[in-house]
C-alpha cells in the first residue's frame, strides 16, 4: 500500500516560505528602479523632512505627487529631479 503525505504539510511549508520572503515594495519588481512610488513614510526615510513639511512642499508644488484613492504617492525619480531643479536655481 502506498502512503500519501497530507496536503496540509505542503500547504504549511508554502505558508512558511511565504512568511520568510521580504515584503513587496511597490515598483520593486519592475525592471528599472525609476518606476518606484513612495508613500509619505517612505519619503520621510529618504528626505530629512517632517510630515508637515512634506505636506507643505506637496501643496506648494515643490514635491510632485499623485493621489490614488486615499493614498498620496511620490514617484521617486520625479521627486529627485524636482529637488535637483530647485538646487540648480530653476523653478520646481
């Protein structure tokens, strides 16, 4: 008689493997890093700005952003380009 393994063991192994995988970051699976969108919290990790300053800079148009539903997202490369234009004396 052939003994079969229980499907639960395969399922639990898959669940353990999934837990050990790093969290998905929007844009991280795209071929170019320039397609990454950041949340307010992720932008704060890159820029030494308070949440209030990020809000004000977004309101003034210094930081380009998009709104998807209730989330505000920042295209990483667009933010860098806008800040570099300001550094060079241009208008954002």
